[in-house]
C-alpha cells in the first residue's frame, strides 16, 4: 500500500509561487515608495523559504517493511532515498494526532540499542481517508506483533 501527498504539495507550491508573483507585480505597479519594495522583498524571501521547506511524504507498507520517503515536489529523480525504513516487527506503538490540517505521526520503535525510540513525521495535506488508511495499516501492524 502506498499513500502520498504529492499532488497536494505540488499544487500548494504552485499557488505560493503564483501568489508571490502577483503580489510582487501589484506592489511594483501600484506603489513607488522604497519602503514597499523592502516589504515585498521580505515577503518574497519568506515565500521562497516556505517553498524550499515544503516536502511531499510517501507512506508505503510492502512485505514486512515500512518505508516513509520525504522529497521536494519539484525534484525529478526516479528514486528517492527513504527517510525511514524499518521492519514492521520493530514498531511497538504509534500515535496519530491532527491539528489544523497537519497530521503528526509518532512511531515507537524497539531497537536492540535503545528501548522505546520515537520517530515523529509530520504529514501535511493528507486527506481524512488517507489518514484512516495509514491508521488502519498501523493497527494491523501493531496487532500482528503483540
């Protein structure tokens, strides 16, 4: 099973780019003050930083392995290295919490070195049905190993 937010993040990045471009054009044509140019430069810098930080997340469960990949929506590689790749048997518990459209997935992992190691992944832009699929797959994983 493979669940991703690639379409949402790509649309979000395009919308931010379009908004920044239109705002820049409006300020350039409407205002002739130097303060407004400084303000628009700060806003553009903030938007570029936001665009740079947005990542698509792919949650994949195949065989006995759980893989989570993070990548920018405008990278055009064929293969993305996993952010997290671990056997399903090492997942001891999980917690999914949702705040304002951002879902936070916390996985508790048993390792040979450290008991109760936590990994937190933020899932921006996943729909409710995608979150339910992730939750049901994690329930099956934890139920199978208890």
